């Protein structure tokens, strides 16, 4: 950056001198012989961002200031919105990123870390192309490793030079049907009977945001991550989410007698309830605890007149998780992440999986948690 409030930038042979407000950075972009000014704003400070998130139909919980606030407070990521709107006018478009500056994985611009999806809040392909073409400057001129976006309902054009990277499945349930219709759409053996089994077993259901519930949920999360040969997310991340979202977040746990056997975390935003994290003790899967949790969450979404229950993303090769979600009658969509410059898919290869498996099998819980505390800030 040449200064805090002024920059002269040549793009593809064009040049422009732009004077910016002290609290923003703007970049000059020449497209088809016209100069487009692109500005950076802080979504945690600029009140226009909250208004755009509230009004834009593609805005999700991952655009919210609460989510961005937690990313910054826990992991130190710096959120920034790139927009074509100057600071003195209403905000009508924006693409939110986090700057990740890691000594382990490099400097990256990601939209957004630890988020299943994050659509550009733009109203035309031209706006999106203008923003993404300007964002390439981070790589081409400032030496950042790469830029990544995670849209669920749009894709960048070839002119932006972003290319497809990882692909996932995204599932959601339309909860506008009445309760009986919803239940009827569920798989008889894998969902309906499991819910009835949970009721017969008299599993105890609790919800809230207490530290006791959080500790019980986190215990289940550690068990599950070990089963998946992965370290758990830091406990501080979940504490940060609870603090930021308040009553919009719920920890839901079911107990067999006094023992926690399954737990999930849901977050509500606008007309959507989002399932984000879950954990369970596999010894008790036959009792239907996870099915009871999801059914209670879905019924709450229905009571609150939400439009959808977002079940989150799944790896395309995680057939068990995909089947679990589709047993609920969830709608399936395919989403892709896009990067500049091109990056091949980076899922763990065979030897990495074996190493993770070996560590997970022998490491005590405290060691797994320590690994998670160390690594997650570098892998967003």
C-alpha cells in the first residue's frame, strides 16, 4: 500500500489517481476503457454493512457481524469488504473476506474461513467481476498466496481468472410444510423410527447456552473428531460464538440418564436456522439421540416461521453424512470454491490420512485439543 488514504494503481495499462476517505482504501480498475473505483471498508465499523446483510436475499449467517466478530476475536483474522460503493453513498454491494496472515500457511484472502458458503452480495455479474478483478491485486502486486471465494448461488466469469477448486454438497430442508408433512418426508427406518425410539428411551433433551451444556457438547465433539481422525476446534471458538450470537445460538444436548450422548449447535439468522456443529458417542447411536436433536431443531424453525433448515456442507466423498442428511428429505445442491491463482484440490492424501489416524488413535484428549488450538488459526 502506498499510503493510508491515497493510491495510484495501474491495471492492464490503465491508470487513475484516487483520493480516498481516511477510513477506507480504494483501488482503481480500468475495465473496457472505463475506470471503476473499488473500495475497502471494515464491516465491523461501517454501519452500512449490517444494513446490506439484513436486506440482501443472499446474505447468510456467515455474512453477519457476529460471525465476523468471532473470527477476529478468536483467530485474529481481519475482516474486510470490497465494494464499488464509495463511503459517502449507501452500500448496495460487497464481497466480504478475511485477511489470514499465517507463518505456517501463508497470507491469504478468504471469503470466508470456517464458513460453509459465503455468497457475494452483488446484484449483477458485472459488479462481481469488477470486485474480483480488483481483488487479484492482492496476489499480483502485494504477494499474497491466493484469493478464495465460496459462493453457493453464483459463479465468477472467466474474465476474473478465478478457477474452480474444491466441490462440496450443500443440504437444506424447506420447513414451510406443516409438521406432519415434514415428518412424513423423513426416512421411515433411519429417522422416523429413531425419533420414536428416542422417545421410548426417555432421552432427556436440554437446550440453552450455559457453560455446562457447552462442556457436555464439547466432550462429544472431541469424541467425534477423534473418530474422524481430526483434532477438535478450540473451545475458545465456541465460547466466542456463544458470546457473539447470544439468543440466536443454541446448544442442544440429549442425555441417557446423566450421560451426554449427542449434541449439536444451531445458529438462527433472518429466516434460516443453520446446523453448524455436532458430536455424538457412537456407543449410543441406536437410541436415536441425534435424530431427536434434529427433529426438535426443525420443529423450532417451523414454529418461528423460518423458511429453511440449513444442514451445512458435506465432502462429496463422505457418503455416510450425505445419506444421513438426505434421509431427512433435504434438498441437495453442489457448491464449488474458487481461487486465484489456480489451486488443485487439497484433500488429505493417503499418507496424511494414515498419520492423522495414528495420532488420533493414541493421543489423549488433552493432546488432541492442544493440536486443535495450535492448528486451526492457520487453516481457515
